[in-house]
C-alpha cells in the first residue's frame, strides 16, 4: 500500500500524470477487485474450470 502511494505521488510530482489520472486508476482497480471478488467463489463452476485448466 505504501509503495503504491509513493509511486502515484512520484508520477504526479514529475508531471507524468494528473491527479485525476491517478484517482481514476485507483477507482478502476478497486472496482475490478470487487467485481472479481463477487464473481469468483470457491467450489463454484468457474473455480472448477479454472482449476482444471491450470
């Protein structure tokens, strides 16, 4: 968590990204994690499919 904060702060500081870019990326990452967490359950059909593939 600290490393992510330092990287996003450095990107804003050196002018590579705007603050809104960093906030948008963080929101996208959190929403993606929530969707995966809600969709993926242990011992579900998806879990069994992925386990067989790997």
